[in-house]
């Protein structure tokens, strides 16, 4: 009965905010068109659809608000007008009583608050849909914030997600646009994301890693986590003081170098993605502050590390090459990289993909570089690739959204920001450094023990396969005269040895230096074809 009541609540709210206008009734099955016919007589909504969708999520409560925020991170699926409005969704909710918060902390840490802290503020500093934050002072005088998960939240989340699954299933089966959006997959992604946010030990570990990556960096400061006071539902970390990054007037009042601040935001992004391969994936303005120290050499402060992302080494490489090729307008290489990376099927027509990419990117690049949205270019590129059945890459979706946030923030701080001028030299240097001999040596040190463990298996596997190859070759009818039989047998023996030791040496070299694969793949196809032809001639002709 409770579930039925909740479903009726959802339907009532959907009609109240006229979400039915999101669906093209002409594409519905005939029975659904008949049942929804009375809706056509309702007055046309006065507000735009983004406002109405946000109103629906806010009306339904915090779990739905979080789902709306997740949809705002999917510009590859949602129309731009909805993404821009959903991005402004706020999940501020009424705080639960401070006394209940104190009991949660005491139960988690196993001691009274009076023993754990020198002082503790019962009034919350901030309250959101998942957690609540209070200020405190440790026994040694260090100022901290205490974050705790709202009580009895997980059962509520599971119930509302079960209903979201039903809504997503209905939309997917009633609308062609619904099928394109893959809403059931989005709901499952949301479930995983929000349940991860309920584990504060995960967030504390993310914060520690990010802090370690930027130790003594003038770019970014990450508050310290106090591990003795951290549990799955409670986290204690250093309290920071800074100016919210959206308070541009306050930043200018302290004579902050706004251009340097904007460029440093871009540098932080590329450092996290390409150098550390561990990036803060929720860098919206509410989670970013600016230090009040050294305004001429400004430093960011980041909080709330619940959502982070990383790329595989292959994705890093292909993404960097894609970005460089795009801004050189080398659309052929962009298309080839999409195929080589496995982002689209191997049988995709490179020519057709190249033409599609050119048709959407060329109008963008006709504008001055300072006016081009770097993040929007990436989104446009991946949306085009979706027409060629490119699978949704969750790690790339997180990266797109983070880049959009950083770029939007940078241009809010300094409207003349040319993101490409900042990013281009960084990525060129990163690609050069990646294939430097020192990088190969680091790879050898990193993977040496693992390679040594697996190396004894390599000769056995190679020999078995080469033996089968030789047996098949020997089954072919002989074209030589009987008088040449002896010479032929000797040639076979020599070729056997060559077929064994040459591939074995190549495999050992590539195993010892994994980064050499990327160098190998980056060679022009003519060089590869020439080398392969020479090797084959030497092996077969002796």
C-alpha cells in the first residue's frame, strides 16, 4: 500500500509539473495515445521544461534531487537546456536535530562528545540530503568539521530507487527518446553513486589520496583527514577558511589575480587527469574555495571528495591524442583513434566517422579559440560517435562534466580565458614525457617483478603455437625437386629457429616495456608495413 501510495504521489507530481509534455505523443503506442488524450486539453505550461523538471525533483524530496543532479552529469544523454538547469539543483534540506547528530557520533566513535572534543557546536554548519556537518575543536585545539550520514537513509534510498526503476522502465517503453536515454542504466548508476556516498571511509580515502597528490603544491590545498575519528558513517577533517569561488566581488576586493586563478583551475584539471590519473569529479562551485593567503598567487581549496574518477592508461593516451588532433582539425586521426581505442566497433567505417565529426566540429572551430567551449567540443564529439554505436564510457562522462565545471568556473572568474592556450602546451609536454627513455625505465621498474613471474610461460606458449604453424606448413605439397630435399630440410630448421627466437625477443621486449606498445601504435602505417615486409622476407627467404 505504501509503494502504491508513493507511485500515485509520483504520478500526481508529474502531472502537476506537466512532465507529460516531455514525451511526443505521436510516437506513443496507439493505446497510450488514447489514454493520454485528455492531457492534450490541459493548458500549456507557462514555465520552461527545465524549471518544471527541477520543480518535480525538488517536490519529490532529497533522493529525487540527487537523481536530478546525477542527470546533470550526463550531457551525453540529456539535452543542453535540461543539463544547464539541473546543474543548479540544490539539495539543501532541513537539518535533523543536533542532539540526534551527537548520538550518531558517540555511537560511531564509542565515547561521549565531551571526551572526544574540546568543544562541539550543536547547530549544524551545513545540511544536505545525504549528510550533515557540524564544527568542533579537538582536544589538542585543532579546528575540525564533523560529517555524519543522515540516520535510516539507506532503506529510504532503496525504496525510492525501486520506484525510479519503474518510472525509467515506463519511459523507455513508451518513448523513442526514452530508449535513447538508457534511463534504467542511469538509475543503476545513480544507485551505485549514492550508496558510495553513504560510505564516508571511501570519501576520507579519496581526500587523503588527493591531498597526497598535491602536497606542497601552490595550486590546490586539500584539508587533512583525521583517521582516528573516521568511521563508515562519520568523518572528521580539518576545517578550512576561504572565499567561496562564486563570490567574485570578494575575490576582487582582496586583489586576487583573476587571470592566474582561472588558468590555475585549468592546470589543476589537466594535472589530475593526465599526471595523477585521479581527479575530483564533483568540482561544482559549492565545493571550491580560494585561500585568502597570497592573492597575487592564488590557491584553490577543495572539499567533498565523495565522487572521484580515473582513466585507464589507454584512455589517457587516446584522449590526449584526440584533443590534439581535434584542434589541429585532423578529423581523420580523430576517427582512427576512436576505432583503435575500442570506443567504437572495429568494423566502423573510418571515412563515414571522419565525415560526421567534420560536419559537427568545423562550424565550432570557425570561431575564435577563446570563444570555444572545450568541454562542449568533447561532448559534441562523443555525441557524434554515439551514432556509430559508441558505448557510454562512465569514466569519460565524469571527465566531461568535470571539464565543463572547470571551464565554466574559469570563464566566470576571467571571461577572456583561452583554455586551449593553457591546455595545449601541457598535453604536448605530457605526450613527449610519456615516451621519454626515463618513462620507459620507470615502467620497467614498476612492472619488472610481474613480468619476471609471467616470463617463464612465454616460451612455452610461443613454442606450442609456432609448432602448430610449422606442422601446417609442412602439410603443403612440396614444389621442390627431390634433389633439393636436403637443402629444403636444412632451410626449414633454420626458419624454425628464426620463427621461435624473433617473436620471443619481440614479446619479451614489449612485456618489459609496456609503454612501448603506445610508441609502436603511434608509428605511421607505412613504416609498420615496411618493417613487417622486411621481417617476413628475412624469415621466409633466409
